[in-house]
């Protein structure tokens, strides 16, 4: 937002608590084999490590998506970038920050996901709201997978 209050970018933050230690929760996001069990319905290829370009595929949405890992600081933080429509980011990318905070003597983890770089337009809002729904679903699926071994996403969107 500018000094005069003009909105220059849309962003959102979602968060949830998972009853597992921070390192375990971080690993469930960074490890493609685990991510493929509860989130990327078509599979994930490549570990979320700094400088890597990985691929996330979703059978319940069209196509595979390249994801660039801008930062990874185990077990605290992962930053990814991926392309989107109506973005303000360099090269048409959005930026997604995953933060993992230990709570309750590391028996639980607070996961916070913030996505930025959406244009303050009808198209930008539609894309941002859609991704907000997706990340909220990812957090719920991550929680149910780690705490109960259930794939919540299977059949949810199609």
C-alpha cells in the first residue's frame, strides 16, 4: 500500500496448528514423497531445497506446475515462487512463505503460509482467493495426514 492508501498488491496469510514436532511437519512439506501422499494428487518431483526447481502435479487441477525454491531453512522456513495470472512479481510469479513455529514444547507446530504478489484487480483477487482456498485445504490435509494418516484431499475437488 502506498502512503496515500492506494492498494498496490494483494496478499493473504493462512495458518493452522498440527500436533507434531516442527521438524516432522517441515519434512512433510519439503519431502516430495510425503507431499505427494496428501497434497499433490499427481505427485511432486524434487525436494524443496534452496535453488531447486521442482514440479507439483495435481490431477484435480489442470497440469503440472514448476515451483522454484527461493529459500529453505530447515525446520523453520521455506520460500517458493511459482507463476500465476495477474501477479505483480518478477516474471509473473507469486511468492509463498511457509513458516514453522514450535509450540507447546515442540509437541505441536504452528504452520503459517503467506502468499504475496497479486495485482489489486478483479483477476488478481480471483487468483488470490483461489490460492487462499488451496493453501487452507493444504493445511487441513497436512494436519489430517500427519495426525491420522488420512488423505483428506482424495476426491475433494473432483
